[in-house]
C-alpha cells in the first residue's frame, strides 16, 4: 500500500482525543475537499509502497498500542483488511478514519466516519474539474449504514457556517441507529485561530442538538504540520 507517513503523536480529535497514538497515513483519495489539510494524500498524492511487515515494524517502534489508520482515504489502500487483521493480532487498538464512501470489512475498534458536507466541494479549485466527481461521491448512505450496523462508530462533521447544521441534520435523518452522542462537530480551519473563532457558535448549536464538539488538539499543539 502507498504510505504518505507513519508517525507517533497524540489523537487530536474525537472520542480518543489526547491518547498517544501511532498514525499510519495512506496516500490516495477518491475525494478532493477544497479545504483538505493533507493535500499530499489527495490533490498531489505522495508516498512510497510499503508492505505490511514494514508497516508493522514501524508501528512496534512506538510505546502505545493505539493505532490510527488515516489518509487520504485508507479504505482505498490495497491490503488494508490484511493490515488491520495483523495489527489486531499484535494487540493494537485500531481507529480507522474514513470519509465512508467505500466499504471494506476491516477489523477495528473505532470506525471514525467523516462524511463530507457541501462546504467541501471544490467548485472553484483547479478550474472546478474535480467538483462533479466529488459531489457525486461525497455521501454514500449504504456505506455509512453498513459501518453503523457493524462497528462502534463516531461521526465527525466539518462545519464552516451555521447553515451546515441543516445538512448534518438531513444526513442523520437518512441513517438509522445514530445516537446524537456519536456525532461530533469540528470547525473548518487550518489554524488554531480560525478554529477557535468558530468554536463558540458551533458549541451553541451542538448544545441544541445534543452533538459533541471536538477541538483539534494537534493543531493547537503543533499547527498544521506533517508528522503531528
Ligand atoms: S476525504 Fe480527507 S483526504 Fe480526501 S480530500 Fe477530503 S479531507 Fe482530504
């Protein structure tokens, strides 16, 4: 599989925020979010081919059993099912971070879905050439439902303005068995300042709906940098 980077850091978002974790970041994505903060896995994918043994050796170098498989879109990666099985045999706690547009029967302890809202569509980027593809692919309800039915899930939404909450509500209304406590909202932004500037009104909306607000701890600690 093509790997952009493997690094040891701290989970910055969601239910396991603050937990020291090894991050396996695959390269390649079927979406092109306009605000993507890892363009080296999507708009301009980078990275080398790694076999599973090499990935496992790198993971064993860290002192945490918590592993986060992220991307890009990790469910595109060849051999992802085998990797998750091997990590589980090694005793890892596995989180998979996915946009939930592709289903694969991976092994994991936490399936972290981040369905992409309309605010992600790149209508004015790269001459708009990826916009229709992105728009057609960004929400896949059967895939989301399969994950919800078979895994322990959290749903993370990236919100940019108040109107985005209406889209979140519509998406959740199309899915079964979602507890609002599984839903986490985070602010769109590349810097701590941008994120903090939206936190207050987002928290107020979260309070109305019973959703959680998630900060982005890694941005607070390190800024938007690779390997963090
Ligand atoms: S799904 Fe994730 S990796 Fe892919 S373009 Fe969107 S933000 Fe970037």
